[in-house]
C-alpha cells in the first residue's frame, strides 16, 4: 500500500508544475506497483491455512480464515488500483468521485456479503468464502467505476489515464519506491503491531479473536479522520513543491 500511496505526492507535484503527462505517468507507475506487488501477496493467501498454523493458530481458526482468504484472493490488486486512482483524483483537486464510489461500495459490500454468507436473495450459501468473495467483487467494481469516471468525466478524461499503460517507466518507478517504501515501513510498524496482537489473541481462542477484530475495526474507522487530513496535506504540499511556491527552491524542493 505504501508505493500506491506515493501516487498522491508525485501526481500532486506534477499537477502543480502543470505537467499533465507526468500526472498520468505517476498514476501509471502506481498501477504497475499494485500489480507487481499484488500478485505474490495474493498467491501467498492460497497458503493462508498453513501459514497461520505455523504462526501458532489453532487448526479450527486457521481453517476458517483459509476459507475466507480463498474468497478474498485477487481482491488486493483492484483494491490497490482503486487507491491509486483515488490518490490521482485527489492530486488534481477532485476527490469527490472517489468518495462517492466508496460510499456506494460500503452498503453494497455489506448487502452482498450478507447474501453470500447466508444464501439470501437466491444466491448460494457460501459462509466465510462468500464474505471474502463479496469483498473481491466489490473491490473489482470500485476499480472499474474509477476507470469509467476517469475516462468520461472532466477534468480526468484529458489525462487519458491508461494511455501507454504497457510502456515501462523505471525512472519514475524508482521515485515512487523512494517515497513509497518509507510509507510502507510506517504502515508495517503500525499495522504490524495490530496484526501481531491478533496472532497473540488467536492463541486464546476464536471468540477472543473475533472480539479483538471488532475493537480493531472501530479504531481503524476513527483512524480514517487523521489519515484523510494527512493525505489532503500531502496533496497541498505537493502542489506547492510542483509550482515552486514560497519556501521552495527553483527545483521544487523546500529550503531548510
């Protein structure tokens, strides 16, 4: 998620410098990072049960988690691609479509998950596999919706976001990683702490693990407020750096 999050500052600097092609290139390398990193992550999910058992989880909990992960497989790539599109929209001062897509996706995910878990509305009953599958379907739909918005709505369509998508851009990819890997480190320290705690709680039992997950989701929802403010600040600073505003040198770098 770190390299994908780096799309925001890169695209914002390009937007501030009035370089639309560089804005598109910044999004493109973010999408590349989502695919390149997402494939091994998704493949690892196929061995979720074995990995959890090796981490000391009970066989019952590991089997339940593996069934959920089987439905969740291949959801990360469209989810990360949507984050890249969302950061691109924010970088060009139009975050509203991404917000609308997210607001629509939340109840859609809940409704589809309920239907697939319990076999409602004529759909098959898939229990935990259905919960993961619902998330995969909704993530893919969010990604498709973001692409549609970027190709049909102003001011996004002028960027032709998938133009020359297969063209390698390793120089900008290195810049993306230079910004994104420290972000990844911060995410790993923060979320890794909670994930490690979840493994420890899993040693107690499935019920304790479920209670821990509920508490963690509440904290995650509250965390979105300062996280959103920080992303907005990132975009504003990127605009200032790109146009060489007050406090910036000729090359768009802040003076000390």
